[in-house]
C-alpha cells in the first residue's frame, strides 16, 4: 500500500479529489484527477489513508472512473440472480419515445 502522493500515474496528475464514496469495512473510493485536462482516476483508500488499489488509465469522465472503482471493490453483479429493470420514465415520455421510434421506422 502507498500514500496518495506516491502513486505511479501515467495519464493524469492528482490535482484535486472530486468525490469520495464511503464503502464498508472502513474503505472509501476516491475519484481524483486533473479537470483542466479531462483526465481522472479512482483509488481505494483504507482508514489510515493508504491506497490499496488504484486505476492508471486516464478516464475522460469522472463517473466512469467511479463506476470502475466500485466494481473493483464490490465486484460485478452475480450471474445467478435475476435483476429487475426499472424504467423511471413517465408514461408520457415512454409514449413519445415509442411514437418517435415508429416514425423513424416508417421513414
């Protein structure tokens, strides 16, 4: 494990920590990077502030870096359980989408 300032990074500079998400067992995932250059990474930090794991690929979008950090910590969803898709669109939005889709198919 290393301290934050000693990470070997090829694609970004640790200019600012954008977000920190607390996980269980005292760990947290931080998304950090250089916003002016649009380059971000994630790191898994323990209670003592030491980095256990981190990315080194230069994400262009902080949310994608966060997603991958969460997957690195929690793992991918299990295949043996059925996930339910939830559509948060209103009936109006769903109807408008279907109407536009049908129009495009006809043209």
